[in-house]
């Protein structure tokens, strides 16, 4: 039951956190959330611990490799995409100091 | 060797214990913070790094859990995965970014399905009935993971041009899909009922059926709708990862997977809304190709065709020019050449702006990324709502490889498949130059009246070549 509670609350956090986002950031954000679901790699780490035969070794290793590609590739591509924006970030960025303030009360 | 190494006791954390839980809470808090920062332009890059830190903590915590073993295989899997991920991310062209995300999403889904299989085998090997609160999430994540893996691969293949981007419809497709889905659900139910000794053969059959379903669902979808599909599959993989978390009683997986699932759903709906389509319509209508032949206006209509030199003259003597990029710009890698045209024009004192349609290209923000790569100043990139009111005062609108996003049928023809979709109103500009390889319809598969307007000139050429020639011509004027 606790897990269901966590699930429902996390779903609401997901809905809320992304409710306002400029179109420019849709692609990097999709890429970043894509990298985050690579966390399923942890499942690979756990199941390979109780793997008992060659087939399970193979399945587990591939799962870990797949999950790691998802994580590493996802975060790196996101960083590359965002690097293109920030390199030429608006020279006058008056809002630069604000996000910290408004992020804290929502967090 | 693997077994010898597996005896190494790194295990210092009890799964589900206070220490592991506390570290996982730190990890997923960083994910939430990272995604939140990712929604602001000034903090997005920092947000990504925060999420990376969260992931590092989550992975490190898991490696310290009691029961983790087979270190040789773990290190091998991590090393292979990291090497592939690093190399692929460094080498990928910015134009290929959408299919790269599709591929990463696919391997994530693949990992989910494989973990489910392994977990089922583990459950069987224990020789006791598998509790339903483990077995049901296992079956769910197997199905969704398999659909996501194959669906993403098809999306990748379509965007990469390995298979035709036009919708590939099979007769009776909806019926076949429905039967597959019913079969998968029936298989899962029978496995759950027989949880004392679930048949691995049925499980594998369901895994394969889900793979076929993933293929069949995405194959009929046209290339223009792929961003929405990738985003949807991204959300699916997130939910599947959360299900894995339920099966393994791992709170980090539940929170991170759910976070991606729900935020991905919102993102998908935002993308679909920008195209004035519903997600269901995209998935089941097969729109994007069916009306291409039948609905198109077949009659010959006159168009005005011009060369690079004429286009250069029109542009050089204008006061204001708006460039409207589309997927053709990405395909032709024309972003640098277009920037040269803009530079030449600015040297002559012509005001230049870029009008970015929310769904231009293959992903929202695709055009921004490409133009940023060519060093186009951020402030010249204008959003649709911002630039449309200025269109009547614009001397020349240059459409580079865009089609549906400038099709006036969206506002003039209530029967058009794209009716109601917001467009960049280039038809309001005094003159329009369309750089396009042919008159062929866009991904929506419908004719574009804009091409036949008296104030529209068509420049039939590859976008990069045309832009390079125009830049040279302007330089000589």
C-alpha cells in the first residue's frame, strides 16, 4: 500500500513539475526524462545478483548494458542539446538569479 | 570467475533499510529538482547535471545493497553500456537527435523487458507460488517494455530513413492489433492464475506478441507524427520502469519511473495539442498518408518558379525578411548556409528573423537546436505567436523546407485534415519564397495552396545548395 501511495504522489509531482515549459525545451526535456528512466538499470543490477544459470547471466548483462546506454547516452545528448542554447544564452539574462528563489518554494 | 567475484562482500546496505531508503530519497529528489530546472532556459543545463548526480547516487546505493553479486558481469555490462552511450552521443549529428532519443528509449524498454524475464525465472526457481504483487508488475513491465523497445526501434528506423517514413498500412490492421492485445492479456491472466508454476513458454509467447504489437502500432504512423510517438513511448518506458520497481520493491525505480511516466504524458499531450491532434488520432487514424493520393488536388495549377539570383535580388532589396525553417532544412543540413544568407542580408541592413513553428522539424525545439548550432543569435529565433502579427509588415518570408506548418488550408479550409492547426502566416507577407525540392506534399500528405499564390515564388532546389547560391549572389549585388 505504501508503494501505491508513493506511486500516486510521484505521478502528481510529474504532472506539476512540467506544467509550464517553453517549446524550445521540449526536446531536451524529453531527452532528460528519457535518461532518467534508464534508472531501470538498477533492476538489472539487482536481478543479476540472484542469476542462477548462463541464460540469466546473459539476460542480466544485456539488461545492464541497455540501461547504461539509456542513462549515459541520454544525459550526454541532453547536455549537448542544451550546450547549444547556453553557449549563446541571452546576453541580458535578468532572470538568471530568479529560478533559485522560485524553485525553492515549489521543491 | 563471476562466482568467485560474487563472494566479494560489498554489501553494506539492507534493501528497504533506512540507509538505502535515505539515499534513494536523495536520488529521486535530485531527479525532481533536475526536471524542474529543465523547464527554464537559464537553468536547464544545470538541471540535467543535477539529474546526473541523482543517478550516480542511485547507482552507487544499489551497488552497495546486500545481495548484489556477479561483479564481473556487472562491470562488463556497465562498461559496454557506457562505451556505446558515450561514443554514440559524441558522434551523433544534431539533425539525427530525434532518432537518437528513440534509440535510447528503446534500449531502456528492452532492459525493462529483460529484467522482467529474469525476475520471472528467479521466481520460478524459488519453487514457491510467485506473489501476485510481484508477478503482475513483472507481466506488465514485460509487455510495455517489449512494445516500447520495438516501437522505438521502428521510430528510429523511420527517422533514420531505413524504412519508408510514409504510413505503412496493413489491411485489417486494427483487428490484428486488437487480437494481439487480447492474446497478450489472456496470456498474462493465465500466468497470474497459475502463479504457483507459471509457464515460461507462455511468458515468452506473450513477450514476442508484444514485440509484434510494438512493430504494428508504430509502422502505420507517418514520419511527421514520430515526435509524439517517441514522447509517448518515453512515458510508457517510464511507467514500465515504475512497474519493475513494484516487482523489486525498489522505491527509487517507482518514483523515477512514475515521474517520467507522468511528465512524459503531459509532454506528449502538449506536442499533440501543438499539432491540433489527439494522441488517439495519431495512434489509430494512420493519418499522414491515406489522403495523400486521393485528397490531393490533381489538376495542374500554375506556379511561379525562380532561380537563386532572382531570390537574392528580392531579399537584398527588402527591409524585413522572415525565415521559416522546416524539416527540409534539417535534412539538407542547410542551417549554416541559411545563416550565411542572413549574415549577407544584415550586412546590407535588412532586418532578419526566424519564425519557429512549435512542431517544425521532427521534434519540438528541433529547429532551435539546429539554428543554435549555426550560431544564430537566440533573440532572432521568434515563436509563432510572436511573429504572426508582424507578418503583414514583412517584405519577404522565406520558407526553407517547411510545408504543413505554413499551409493556409489550416485556417481557410475547415475540411482539411490540418484544419485548426496553428500555422506561421507567411501568406500574409508581401512576398513569399519557398525553397523546396518539389511540389510534393508534406507529411500531412495534403496539397499546399500557398505554392500557387500569385505572390509566392518557388525555388526548386536542395535547401543547402539554394541557400549557398543565394548568399553568394547577394554578396555580389
